[in-house]
């Protein structure tokens, strides 16, 4: 049951026709993990904490740098040199002290991805490498944990939701990482508000998956063109030969 303070805190979403006290209670009982406390993870974690997810983990092994501050909105100038996970969690606890928020100063890789996602109801991926994305995808599919993928570069971004073995996973949509050295925010740049849009959309997708409210981006991804203020939906589907969620993997 919601407390009187919670009813007041979440009043504006509780009055939504699409929302309900039952949806809010489902959110309160849920656990979410945000991987990366950077340009995408900052707004995603901020909105998940504000909305009332019951337990929120934030994973990041890096320290705050001055060049982060133009787009990583959970970190401020005095935080330079502080571990990002700790910096982010400190702000989130001020935002919503009624939920459990835990920092994980670590990098997700194939060795620890399964342990990281175990016990979560949804994972929001704001990581910056394809290796981490594929490791998280495979671990979430194996554990049956919903996943929200996101990426941003320059003035463009993508968002995709995954419900394991029900919808296309990240490997179904993108079977292989780009050949050669992929551009990064450090080499190609990124504009902060575009990351804010993508991270906010990731939070929205996570809330849909956790509460059953709305229609998640399943079997499709959304391409965000910040420069042209355009959104384009791209359809995809589960691949029978997918090594993560295909027929062979499902029979293992």
C-alpha cells in the first residue's frame, strides 16, 4: 500500500487515466538496474527514481571528468574526480529518499553480467561499448529480465525495448558490432539534450515494462534525429538463428 507521503509525491502520475494505484504499487515492488551513470543513464536513473521504482541500482566504474558535465546531468563541478556511481546515487537519494538506491562501481562484462542482472525486473543499458551491450543482452535473455537499450552519438540516438523470448533481442536487431573502430562520443561528439531525450525515453520504456502501462518498443526500435527533430520507427523480429534467443539457444 502507498503511504500518504507517497500518494502526494506521485500525485500527478496517479491521476493519469492510464496509470493507477496498482501500477504505482507494482513500480514500488520492482527493481531496476541502470548501467552507466553518464549521458543516458543520468536522465534515465533520475526519472526512474522520481517515478518511484522501489529499488534502483546504478553501475559505473569511471570517475566524473570535467568533459562529462555538458551532458551527464547527475554530476556537478564539485563532483569532478568522484566515482560516478557514488555521485549519481547521492543526487538520487536527495531526489527520492523513500526508495532503495545502490551504487555499483564496476564495469559490466561477460564475466559478471549474469550476476549483475540477477534479481532485477528491468535493466536500462546506457553503456558506451558494444561488448557491454551484447553481454547485457545475453545475460538478460538468459535470466528472463527485461532490457531497454539506448545509444546516442552526435545528434542521433536509438531506443529499443526487449522482453526476453517474446520480442526481438539486441542481437536479433544488430547481429554483429560494426566492423573496425566504432566512433565514440569522445571522437565524434554528442549534444547533451539529444542524450537527455534518449535517456528519458529509456526511462519511459522501463516504466512501461515494469507496470504494464502503455505499449513498449518491442520488435521495433526508435531512431531519434535531434538535428531534424524527427523520429522514425524501424521494425525488427526475433531471428531463429539468434545465438542469444533463437531456436538453438531456447532448447539449451
